[in-house]
C-alpha cells in the first residue's frame, strides 16, 4: 500500500517576500514605459500599424480587461502623432446633378475657411444684388428699354390704325386684345347699323376687315416678338447687373483658393447659378423687408428657407488642424449611421426634405487617413453595420447609404452623395471566440483583417515580472492619484494576481481587476486614516469585495449546515463520495460540495449518467461518465463481458451539470459500489480521469478546496478532513490563509493523487492492489474485489442466459 501524505503547507501558497522587491513604497519606482506580458500582442499591433498594404487591418483578441484598448490607444496615438494630418473633406451642391452632391478634398485646416468664406459670400450677395436692382442706373436702363419697346410698338399700331381708318375700319382696344369694327365718319357702327348699310357696302367692308385682320395678326406677332426680345434684353440686363454685383465678390474667393482647382471650378458654377438666380435674391430681400428684417438672414438656418441659398453653402464633413497629426477615432456605438454617415431630414410643410448640408459624417469619415477602433461584438449586433464596413474596405471608398438602400429596397428619391476615397486602418477589439467564429463563418474576414493581436491573460511569475508589475502598480497609482503602496501591499497584490490567474507560477494581466483593487484599497486606507496603503488595506479590499458578492455562497453553505442539502463530513459510506464543483456568478466564484452516489446491479455493461438521461448533464460531463465504462472494461473485463448496470447521479442537483472534473469522484464511488468497500466521507474529491486511470488536472481547484473547508469548519474541524486533488494541480494552489494555517496545524489536509489507485487507497484505506502475472489482481485489494465482483456478475449473467 502506497500511503499518500498531505501536501506540505508551504506548497499550498506561494508568498512574495516584500523585502525582495527592493523598495519601501511605490513612490520610489519610476513609471512603466512598456506593456507587461503582452510582447506578442505588441509586436502584432506594431506590425499592423507599420504595414500599408490592403487588408492588413487588425483584430485585437482576448478576454475583456486585459488592456487591449489601452495598448491600441497608446500605440495608435504615438504613431498618429508622427503622421501628417489628412485632407479635409466637404460636400457642395452639384448644380448639374442636384441629387449627387460633390465631395471636395482640401488641405487640412482649409475646409472651415472655405465654409466661412461661402457663408460671408451668400450674406454679401443677399445685400449686394437687391441693392444693385434698386440703383438709379438700373432703373434708368430698364425705363429706357421699356420706352423703346412702347415707341416701336406704338409706331406700328399707329400706322396700321391710320390705314384702317382710311378704309372705313376702326381699331378697337378691348380687355382681351385688339379688334376691328366698321367705321362711318368718326362713328363706330354697331351690328344693327351695319346691317342697314347697302349689301354691296357690307360686302366691301367685310372684305376690307378680313384683309386688315390678317395684317393686324402680323403686327401682333411682330409686337410679341418685340416683347420677347425685350424680356430677353431684360434678363440679360439682370444677368449683367447680377454679374456686376457678384463677380468681384466671387473673384475674392477665387484668389483666396486659387491653389485648389476643384474649389475654383465650384466657385465658377456658383457664380453662373447666382447670375441666373437674381430674382430669388430680390424676392428674398422683399420677404425679409416685409418680415421686418434686413437682407442677410442666415442661409444656414435649417428651419428657414433652404431652397434659394443653402445650395451655395459648404458642408464641412471632416476638418483637421494641420498640426494635429493623423486621427485616432474610437466609436463605441458602431451603428450603420455612426460608421458610414447619414443623411438627415427636416420637416417642411408636412413633408420631410433634405439637401447636401444635412449629410453627416460617420466614424470612417472622421478616421479617414488615420485609425479607427471598433468593438467587434457591438459592430456585429448593429443591422447592416458589419456589411457596410466590409463594403467600404473592399471598395476603398465611403458611400453614405440608408438601410433601405443597403437592403436593395425601393424607397423615395433621395440624395446619392459622391463617395469619398477611403484610406484607414481598422482595429477591431473582441473576444477570442468571436474572432474564431468570424474566421470560420465569414469568407471576407481574413482577407480584410489579416493581423491578429492575441493578448495574454497571464504571464510567468518571475523576479523580473514582479519588478515590472510593481512599476505598473506605481504607474496606475500615480495616474489615478491614489495613495502609494508599501512593499508589503505590493507583495499582497502580486499574490492576489497570482490567485486570480489560477496558477501559483503566473500573474494575471487583467488590468481592470488590478485597477479596481488599487482604488478600493485606497478607499479603505483613507477610511482607516492611513497615508500609505498597506497589506491590511489590500486584504480589506479583497475581503470586502468577496463579502459584497457572497449572498448566494452563504445561502448554499447555510443549507448544508442545516442539513437541507445532505453532505457528510465524517464516517464511511459505500458508493458515496463528496464531489466538488464551482459556482460562478458575476466576477466571483465559490466552491461547493455535492454528494455523488453510485449503484450497481446485473446488466449489460452500461454506466448510466442520470444527469444526462434527464437532460441536465452537459456533453463534457457525459463524456467523462462514458470514460468510466471504458476504464472498467479495459481493466477488469478484457476476457469476459462487462455485465453490470451502474447508475451515477449528483444527489440534490436541480440545475445543469457540466465538465469532467467529477469523473474521479464518480469512478471512486463506482469502485466502492462494486467492491462493497466504504469510502471516507471526511475527504472530498475533485479531478478528471482518463481510460487508463490517470488523474488529470481541473479548474477552480482553490475555490473547490475552500468550499469543502468552509463546510467542515462550520461543523468543526476533526483533523482528518481534507480534499483529494490531482497532483498536476499543485502548481495552481494559492489557497486562503486560513486554509493554509489549518493545513499547517494538521487540522485539514490536501492530498495529491496521480492515479485512481492512489485515490481509492486514500478513500477506502485498502490497498489498490497490483495486477498479477496471470492477469488477476492481488487478493483482498480494491482492484481484486472489483474484479471478483465483475466476474461474479458475468457468471450470473451467463447462468441466467443458459437457465442453469
């Protein structure tokens, strides 16, 4: 029999010696100028930033709180500051295609200047053009043209009227135009008088009037031609006057932006449209005067009269100061509109209308020429946002589209702004599972995001790492304006970090938890009146956080203490063992014992998992139970059928069971039920087992040990109680101080097993037994008793089948 000795107390907790840190308080330490434990991720980020080929965007993957955003912001800000600021972008009205506003690129800092200049131009035009039409010169020229028209029109009508009178016909002007009537002397004949004339005279007058009517029609047409000519001359006069009022104003802008051909071209279009739109400026001045205002009402007012003048304005989409470097944008709400932009609408006369000034930029516009950081999960949760981002990256242009347009559905006619060229580096941030899901399920993903920055959850706990971690703590303390920590407090933080990493030889890189602990310890230090945070303050913060989330843990423990949940912590029982599990809720977790029982009878070689049969067992747990059947068959029934029917269950389990960490406990319960040997109830068991009987490591070992310790302590520690764990989990032990102290005092034990034989020996007190040369097992051993019982069941099954 191989006796398992308890694990030494020194192996249950790896402490940090404060004197080994080399400082008294964190005030003595310089700020940290590097990222702790993320060398691989840092190299990936630097590579993604440096390479400028298409598709080399970045996906930063890893658990939340490991500093992904911090690393990205730090490196992107540093890189962006060294780069030139990108171009400004504006949208302007396209006078030839009003539904497709033009995008114009300008040097950084020039967009606002152009916008303000155009605002001033519109205001000045609204004053200058109406003033030009009210000038004496304009009125005199217009009156002269009107007089000339009247003179030419009257001359032709006077000559015709004289001729008509000479032939006995009068020219009569009526409200509907001019007409001819019979004339006798100076008297116009009415119809009755005309019919009293001799028939030959009537016929002559008719013939004369018909000839004159044809001639009058020609004169009317010539007069209408003169009027059309007059209107064209008036229009040309208006254009000349408008051009005279506007040309020098527009020329001033042309000189100001003479180095930008696209702007000059747009100004030419603006001037041509202004020249053709003088009546709008005059009408607007009349409305302003009637309303009691003056010319120059802001053209940019969305609720005002947008039609006449908003088309001359400039919509600044993005602008950069020349000295700011490349932009770094983090969009925390990546909806479709906030990623690619949107076109807003305003209500006018009961209808929704829009124009190019209502085009609003998205994150891609603001980050264009720089860097954009997005949360991958939030992006994927927003309808159409992910597809719109991929489309923009593939096409290398930003197209502002509504969800209706993206879905290919018919909608009302709206604006279709000219796309803007895209040059941006995208960094997505998300969990590993999301990265792998996208890589497997989206064929575009790996083409567009070729670089992965995989962030570590933990780093090796070495002397160098301790020193870096201490500097990190000092940096966070100064950044948050917290009290300095003494060396003992830093040592306690390191120990807690190792505990959170789940490994005594590792440190956690979960920066959020570290920052929270420092803030909370600073609070308790302040409450205690300490000028420096000490180890007791760190412990107080740890204990207080655990207490805040311990309601469920206390309720579970109370149910065990009251006997509502049946857990034995002393005595012996056949086919019964205390298993251990971990309950996770929020950021906290705790261990709790569970009674596992096994029963055996004659059957067909089945090991039934009752949890699975009622659909409470997960696939990994079910796999662990099936492994037990493989172990029994391989070890004990190689030469005869396995003819037992065994059932396993977590007693008083009313929720799901998942994981294989109870498979060692289940196997021990099963061996006890087969052999009839009772198992110690003062020892709880955790560990996974394979078909060869080798014990494998599990997670949550510290919480599981502490959960059974708390149960035993509530009933009184007997000195024989303890927990059996896999030997491969010894490196994970960072137990609470009270557990370590109990183990050091011999009041509680932790044993480590490599095989199921070592475990069953400890639990039954009977040697596991070795296999004999003839294939049998040592007499009286656990394995021998199990083998005999299975052979007996096989014989009974054979006899049952043959009827013997």
